[in-house]
C-alpha cells in the first residue's frame, strides 16, 4: 500500500493479535486491527520545525503515550495522525 503524501500514515500488513474491539480500516474491510506507522514525517510552521523526520510505529491493540517537554511536537504529531494538519513536503 502506498503512503498518501498528505498524511504519510499507513496501516501495517502485519497480523497482530489483540484484545481490542476497535479496528483501523483503510480501503479494505479488515477484521483485525492494524499497526499505525508514520514514516519520515516533518511538519514546519514557517521557519519553525515542529516535527522533524519522525518515524513511529504504534502496534495494533497497544496503549501508547507521547511524552516530552512543552513544544517538542506531541500535539502536532497527534494532529498529523488525525488528519487535522498536513505534513510539510520536503523538496
């Protein structure tokens, strides 16, 4: 599956056992939860780099927290994941 340039988020093709009742589906009728993966995600606001080349995999069915100091990009990362922000295309 190709990454969409707007989000750089894709479900993983790994089959992961999970006890969760929620599932993430993307262009298919998937009956098992999928991993969420961010690949080389960067977000800039003008000259300020909020997220810089982030690579993150969240395994299906896991509880994940983003921890860090104020201004390190936690909220921006969550907004990117939710589709409220678009990644900065480098080039």
